[in-house]
C-alpha cells in the first residue's frame, strides 16, 4: 500500500506546542496547566459501592470455597496482589479469567486472623502463596474430633 498523506506521520515542531500557561491553537490551555490532586484515593476512587463488611464476607466466602484456589503474589518491589482464576460459566459464557481481590480487605482479614498464607513458591521476581481460611482453635474442654 503506497504511503499517502492520510497515512503519513504528522511532524510537529516545538513551535506548535504551547508552553505552560500559553493557550493552544483552539484557545485552550495545555494539559500541564490543569492541577490534579496527587493522592491515589482521589485519582482512583474505589469502584465498589459495597459496604466494607459485605466485601470482607465475599472475600472470605471465596477463600473458603475449596473449589476456588486463591493465591497471593508478593512482588520484589513489595506490591501484594490477591487473586483467583474464575472458570468459564457454561450458562452465561462469562469467566475464564483471573480476578483480583481487594488487597485492603484481604490484608484486614489476614491481620484479623481470618485468612492465612500457605507455603511459599519463590521466583526471582515474586513469591506466590496459597491463601486459605485460618483454622479456628478448638474450644477448651473439647477434644478435636469429639461430638459433644
């Protein structure tokens, strides 16, 4: 296909680009003039409108389901990500992808003793562990396995 003017790259000289504070060709100021908040909570607000208690219950339900293995990956830089594989649902045709769980909720459950990490599988750039519900301690006066 021959290169036409419609397909040719557009070369822009630095004279065409407005500097900070100048107006561009359409009378608009450049994007660098727009002051944006720098905090992640304002830049990336939570997409969930679900109450935190309901999120924690959902995460605990997913982790407790033995058919859904949940893993935590700790990257070399310290970033932590919880997630699981969602199989394809034959009725809706949705799924077949990895799903990330909310890290803040998972960390709260872990610090509260509700979930626990398994044995590590270490790569050069990350460590992956299985996430399971924490075992509940047996009550005093009862032996494990007794029906009383």
